[in-house]
């Protein structure tokens, strides 16, 4: 049975968390400038942060991957026995 490399996953999580911190710092400095032209930049930064959270921490992509928790491919609907 294949076991995931926990160290690699933790390292990736820390890298993503660091990137989110950097994005939040950038949002702060862009947001301090009370300029109506800053709004599109804030929206882009927020969308990038939301994607990272959904993908790396909430694992939203696994909903569409076709893989069960045991790592087996879904072959179709479960059939009832008579």
C-alpha cells in the first residue's frame, strides 16, 4: 500500500501558507492606497488567495478527480443486489 510522503505534504503546506501571508501583505499595501483604481488589484489578489485555500487546504479539486478515499477509481454507480 502506498503511503504519502508526509514531510513533502507539510513542506508544501508551509510554502502555500507563506505565499498566503505574502498575498495578505500585498493586499494591505495595495489597500492602504485609498484609490478607486486599486480595487481590481485587490480583487485579483483575493481570487488568488481563495484559489490557494480551496485547492491546497480544502482539497476542492478532489471532488472532480474521480478518486475515492481509498485511492481506487470510481467505476460507476453502486448497483443494488436483489
